[in-house]
C-alpha cells in the first residue's frame, strides 16, 4: 500500500509511519522539514499545509492520513488537492 502521512514526524504520525513500514507499506510524509528527519525508507515531501502544497501535486497514494489538521480552511486545501 502507498501511504501518505500529512505530518508524520512526531507524536502519532511517527508511530503510524513505523507501523506502516513494519507492514511493508511504501510511506511518504509531507511536512515543513523542520523537526525530525524522516524514518529510513520514507519519502520526504517538503511543503507547508497553508499554501505550499506543490510537493503533493505529482504523487499517487492509496491512503492519506492527516494527523495534524486543526483549521478547516487548511484541511480543505489539502483534501481538495488530493
């Protein structure tokens, strides 16, 4: 399965990425690249949820998980693009 995690560096996202790798999934994370480096074997897509979504325009994923959506306007931007 091709999994995209919006966030994915800390808190729940980090554990979700680790579990997906353990299952053999192909994992990508989208974040600003300011916190922890992505786990080995993870594709890192750098951008900003508030208007910097270009890195998400060319990928294809089976599942997208958003662990850090708080502002409806910002969540809507990524949901409409994906």
